[in-house]
């Protein structure tokens, strides 16, 4: 008799929520809510909080320092002679003088057209994602249509982003697609995770290509981990599906000796079946590239809508790295952790942490909109059956 399956620890969702809230609080603590003037003198940076008068994106601004004492010190120091005669400082952007808008100003001055463009790009990305998983299901011998792939993908986003803390979106997709393919349950479940692995490998690959091709020293901190992860992931996948290497490494004998060898053999067969469909896999890779390029362009549109000046090429490194990091289940939907990563990367690339955080929040809110659309599928006929299946999985 097989032992009963272990129940999931009920405290884990609460820990994820606490971690997410803690990270959001930490981000809120460190993020500059007010406008900030940054002066570099003698190799040291000095920041002055205050208010930017006029258009912050201009090359010269008037800046009212919040603390008069600090203002006087600034006028006697690196900004001597910058007083504009109206109680503020008139400064021009240079190697030693820069400014950053506060987070509230960033959101107030968002360009709605850029937001609409970002939404269109993310819709394209979703289309590529849906088609990729559909083709992987077909390659595994599962009954599937593009609409079924769309429905389950949006439902997964709903439970991953809108209702975090119960069960991950990928698990929900796996449970529901297995129910719809009773004769191919293992293959259906494995398709979800193969889909995710392909997505992460392509993300890392895009970042690695840009880092290597650019040769920019600002990528030095990311170069080794990104390239190492890409090489290890791609190399491991190629070794796993190569019959000669599998036999040389004794993979099949090892699986047979492990506990649950029969189950592992079924899982292994479901994975290896994709090596028999090279054209489908190439198609999945192409669709994955289209998906991630669409997402990068969507995030770029968000950043430009906020007035961000980070180089376009930097987005093709920052967005994949941030999305790989937030794929880790450290907080519900990546909230908090994603904002910390985006803010850090934006500063690393010479931008504003406020703009990076605002871009991350807006990107996540657009994904939330897709998740809410997925929740509508629970209201249509058959939705109650899906919800009951999800609730059983959450209680398991």
C-alpha cells in the first residue's frame, strides 16, 4: 500500500505573504518619495531632498531644497553660484550634477499613450506564450486547442497574481490540464514545466547574448552568473535528451534505482518525448523568443512613459534578469521582490530607482489585469468544476 501523500505545510502561504509585505515595506522605506538633487564632488555623492520646479526631464531645472540650512550649505559648496534668486537652485545636468524625480511625481506624469503601447506589447507576449504551450501539449500527444491553452494560462495567472498564497499558477495549470487529458496525465503535467523551463532558458539566453555582444563594463556584475546559468541550463537539457550521453551517464539505471523508480520513469519518458519532435521544439523556442522580446518592449514602453532615460539595450538585460529573479516563489506574484530587483538594476545602469520601481509596479499591475480576465473563466459554465479542483489541490 502506498503511503498517503504528504500535505502541504499550511504555514507556507502565510510566510510568502509576510515576505512579500516585508519586501514592499523595505522598498517603500528606501525609495525616494521626494525629488532629489545629486551632486558629485571629490568622488563623493551628496543628495538634497526638495522639489523640482517644471519639467524634470529637461536638461536644466530649478530645484527648491527642502531644508534651508542644507540649501545654504549647498550654495557654499559644490553648487556655489547656482541660486536662481527665487529661493531655489538653477542647475544644469552634467557629470557632477543630476536629479531624480520622487515616486509620486513619476506616477503623476505617466504618459497614457505609452501605457497603451505597453499593454499591446504584453498582449502580443501572451499570444506567443499561449501558442507555445499549445504546441508543447500537441507534441506530447495531449488533446488541446489554442483556446484551452489561453483559458488555462489566464487561470494560472489569476491564481498566481490575483489570489496568491493558495497554490502556484503553474500547479493550477498542471492540475486542470491533467484533468482534461485523463489518458495523458503525466505528459500533460510535464508540458507545463517544460514550458516554464524553455521560457527561463530563453530569458537567460537573451540577457547573455546582449551582455556578451555589448561588452559594456556596467554588466560586469551580471556577466558571470547570467552566462553560467545559461550554459548550465542549455547544456544540461541537451545532455538529458541525448540518447548517447544518457547511456554513457547511466541515467536510466539511476532512475530505476531511486525510490519511486516507476513514477520517475514515466516522468522521464514524458520529458524525453520532446526530443522526438525537434521542429516543435524549435517552434517553441521561436515563440518563446517572440514572447520575451514582446515583454521587454512592453516594459520599455512603460519606462519611456515614465520618462526613463536608461538605454534601450539595458532593458534587454534588466528585464530578463528581473523576471528570472521574480520567478522564484519568494513572495506572492513577485510583489516586493520584483520592485527591489528593478530598482537596484535601474540604479546599476545609471537610472533612477524611483523609475525602476514605478516601472515594476506598473508592469505587475498590467499582469494583474490579465489575471482578472482569467478569473472570469471561473464564472462561465464549467468554472465551478475548475474551482472545486483547485480547492482540492490547495487542501492536499
